[in-house]
């Protein structure tokens, strides 16, 4: 169970550290 939590937190950390490089900006442009 801890392994899953670590993976989830790692993904969130990566998204937070690179918001403009990846899916966040693309998703916002597609949605809007």
C-alpha cells in the first residue's frame, strides 16, 4: 500500500514541478 502512495505522490510531484512542459497545458488548451 505504501508503494502505491509513493508512486502517486511521485507523479503529482512531477506534474507540479513541470506544469508547462506536459499534459497540464495541453489539457487546458484542449478543454478551453
